[in-house]
């Protein structure tokens, strides 16, 4: 059985709440859903989210990469030769990790469907429930406290607070959120590169001195400033989580060599898919680094793949898989769903996606 077709679907879906960080503000998910189809008409789905400020990927660019470079390499190949097909995708072009991730996930989804097993089982796991944090978009202390209380009421026990937009007010923001949720909720911070190294140390030390019980701090400084990241890590007690600083194995090796961070956030759209992500997780574990799996602002296809990886591989802390929770409506039929603070994977072949809501998607064969 061979791969008969590769299709792309442009998707723009609204969020129920604006998503604001130190890097950007958005009210929609802009993404490309890729469909790999075998000779029996069986589909496998993957996703390439548009995140200009992090990956530099766009829907148009990912679609061009898939249609012009990657799809022609796959059509006519054995649909069951997963490892070789994924390796071919990785070597085909420089960069374009989001497009590569979409094909990598689609090939894995198709392989799982052809075997009649959920993707998590193909990856070596069995769990169908994966805990996630939920993000509190950047804002003032009063609004953040109110939002935090609502999220706690909805069952979330790990809150990811976006900071870095105003270093002078970040301590008050953290203090307000802690007061709103009490001692039993974990709070982690994500500065999205928004602080200078000196600001990072000043704010983190103030948070430590205030006894606000923060779990970790994600990407406090610019992603290319590994010297600054190491400088911060060496001067604070809270664990530092590298996100934008690590796209691929070479990035992680350099972070490890410099002892620049205690943990790493692995994202499929940054590294190029499930296979590269597993390599990063294994490398981190081999060097005693903590790890989580994260998501870009993307839909149920991408988050479903990331959650399946977590369920199969495991991480050292609760992962960041709330992206599809922000959607006002699901662009797919089937797939994951959220129950409180858990991502629930379907007990169905592959990602469990049974189709796309075509009325809201512009399809390109």
C-alpha cells in the first residue's frame, strides 16, 4: 500500500479569550492541517501552526514547503515505511520545522490508523489522560488574579503566568495570583524572552524572597543570549526552563554544555515532529535535565500529537498542552477533548480525528 495523496487545509479559528505574551497578542489560531492519504483513502493528519514571533513559520510558507518539496517525495512510497519516510522529510529541506512536524505527525497518525491503534500505543504508551497546565495571558495584577481564580474553579491546578511585559510590575502580578488561588495551586512563570539578565535575576530573587512558591521560570531572556541564560541560572534558586533557546539537538547540546538551564520545553513545531522530539527528551534525561512537552498556539491535531508523546514518553513536570483549550470551537471532528486539567486522548485509531469541519476551512488539494 502506497501513499496516494497529500493535501493541505488552511485554518483560521477564533480564540474565546485573547492570548497575550511578551512577544505577541493574538485572537485567532492560524494553522495548516496536512493530510497524508493512503491508497485505501485512509488519512493521517498533522499540523503546522503559524507563529511568526517564535518559529518564523507561516501558513503560506508551510503550505509551499509541503506542496512543492515534501509531498512529491512521499507520494508513491510505501505507507508502512514510517521511519524511512520521516527521515526523508527531515533531510529534504533546511529549516521549515513546522512543515516537517506536520508531515512527521501525519505519517505517524496514518501508521497508527493502519494498525488500528491509538497514536499513543504506536509510541509505546497506554495512558489516555494527560494533565496540563493552563496559561494566564499577560495583563495587570487585578485581571490576572480574577482569571486565576476562575481557572482554579475550572479544575486547573498548574497555572502558567505570562510575565516579561513589565519587569517592575511582575512581582505584584505573581503576588496577586498567589493570593487569589491559595497555596495548593502550582504557579510557573513564562517571560517569553522579555527580561534582560539583570531584570530576570532581580525579579526572580524578589519572588523567592517573598516566598511565593513559584515552580519554575521559563525563558527569562532572549533566546540567543545563552551566556545571559546561564548567568541567570547561576544566580537564582528557581529552576530555569529553556524554550525558545532550544529548537534542535545542537541547541540543546549547547544549553547543556553551558549549564544554561535546568529544564527544556520540547515542542513539535520547533524541532520537526515526534521523532526529533523523542530524541530531545532522551538527551535531556541522559544529562539530568528536566523536561516538559509544550504546544504553540495550535489546534487539536498538533496538541493531540504532543499529548500522545507525553502519555507514551513521560516528562518530569506537568506539560503545557492547553493550546486547543483556547479555541472557541474545534476545527476537527473527533480528536482530543479537555476535562478539567486533563487532555483526554480518544481510544480510537491514530489521533482519533474523523474529519475536518470543511465549512470553516479553505482546502487545497
